[in-house]
């Protein structure tokens, strides 16, 4: 399981790295984190002042095989050996891709993640899922490989836009839904300022960790973390074909609401959770109005199963009670659109 270090634990974090006696250490950054986060990183860790970086283009459109190849090429050009360390300094796109590139280069070299966005702090930077998008399908190619450590310091959030902060808040809302009535009743009223506090970040990380530790390979209980994501990923992928591509968290916000409509008809779930989610969306995302039709998202939901008459998803009948692999017929899916 991941070693997670928080701000204040820099000495322990550095001791871990020193104990590994790496031949060389490189930092992977994207165009934005090179500018906004690398100077902060070097300020927090002056011993890395002279470490060389590999720079890749930023953004979800670059979460691709071409950029993974670019990273591998750089690794070869720099003659990076198996006893080297890659430090991924960036958001979820960078940590997913950098971790994938490291986990496959020379059959796998060590990497660690320093997340610089909220979504990467509370979700993407630990748990072992690495990868990139392929043929329009989100995270289609990837590996399960744990980083040697993750270092969380909210100082990096100072340069992040409000839209990207809100993007990360959705995975925190999702974690609260999975945890308990007590946590949910608090979380549903959090302001963005409360959400980005170190205490709430730690709480959210602990909820995910507690689930991942039981099912690292995602064959059972870990699929609870997919609530909102079956429909959400399809909405996200479709949005890339439009003039208003959504951020991951924005699509998951819509996916969580839509999947509750499905839960109400398939599992007889009370409508209260949906109403609470809609209230959160209206409070935190007042301008998020993305429309989609069943034909827009169905190709992404079915992927290669063109003749299928159903899809399976993780649904939430009540707080802290998730039903994974719930069969939802295409008729139920169609019906949910009339209730949107
Ligand atoms: N592996 C997992 O378990 C997991 C979980 C959740 C999400 N994800 C993935 O995470 C990705 C979304 O993450 P993201 O939104 O962090 O993506 P991102 O890495 O694209 O970051 C968003 C943008 O913010 C910039 N940025 C990053 N840190 C910054 C900072 N501190 N200041 C200013 N700009 C900064 C980036 O350059 C980028 O332009 C998706 O691809 C999603 O699939 C993975």
C-alpha cells in the first residue's frame, strides 16, 4: 500500500528516498507544473535544486500514447537505468501517465507522486492505477503499480484555478457518500475553502485508502469507487467531441446525479441522495449545464459490446452502501433520460 507523507513530514519523505540509494533521480513535469510547481517543490526540498526534469505538454488531450512515447524516449536519451527514480510532479493526467511510463520502462522503475491538483491529491496519486486514454476511451491502457510514496502539500493548490479546485472536490464528495451518514451530512455542506483544508484532504484520502487496501486489483469492493463514473466517463468522453470539453470532476458530478436516477428506478432508492447531489451541484457548479442524449453516450458505455442489452455499474442504494456490478438494462437507461 502507498506510503503517504504529508506536509510536515519532509524529513521522513527524504529519508525514504535516500535509503533507496538511487543512481539518478528525474522529475517529470508538464508545461504548467514546470512553471508553477517546480520552483515551489525546489523551495520545499532544496536538496533537489539541481535535479533535471522531463517536460511534457499539459492537459487531458495529451494523456495519450504519443506522450507516453515521448517520456520513454526521454528516459532512453537520458540513459535512465533501472535503479533510478522518477518524481511525477503534477495533476492526475501527469501522475497517471508518468506512473505508467515508469512502471513499463525496462520492466518497471521506481516512481513517486507529488500531486499538485486537488483531484490528484485525494484520488489519482495513490491506489496504483496508472494509464492513458486510447481510441477515445478513458484510461483504456494501463497497469496497476504502486508508487514508492506520495507527498501531499496543499501549498501547490495556491496556483490552481477555481475550476480545477472544484474539479477535485467531486471525488471528495464521492468518498463522503461511500463512508457514513455522519461524514456525508458534514461533507454535503462544505464550502470549497473547507474542502481544500489539509484535514478534509486527509479524511478523503483515508476513505479511499481504506477501500483500496481491501481490493487492490479492483475485482470487488474497490468498484464502489466507480459510483458516478460509468455514466460520468461516458459524458466526459462525449464532451471531448463538443466545443465544451468537461473536466473529469464536472462529468462525474453529472454522472453521480444521473446514476442516482437509475438507482431510484432499479433499486428503489429514495430520491433524497439525488436531491442533495443536485443541491451541491447548484451551489458549487452553478454554471455547469451540459446536455447529452442517450445516443451521445451509449457508444462509450457499450464500447466493444455493441450487441449488449445491458450495462453494469456501481450504484448507491443508500449512504455507505454500494451495490457493485448492478445490471441496468438499456430500457432502464433510456427511461432515466426522461427523468433527467
Ligand atoms: N489513477 C487514478 O486513480 C485516478 C483517479 C482520479 C482521476 N484520475 C485521472 O486524473 C485526471 C484529472 O486530473 P487533473 O485534473 O489533476 O489533470 P491535469 O494533470 O491535467 O491537471 C489539470 C491542469 O492543471 C495544471 N496544473 C496542475 N497543477 C497545477 C498547479 N498547482 N497550478 C497550476 N496549474 C496546475 C495542469 O498542467 C493541467 O493543465 C484524469 O485523467 C483522470 O482520469 C486518475
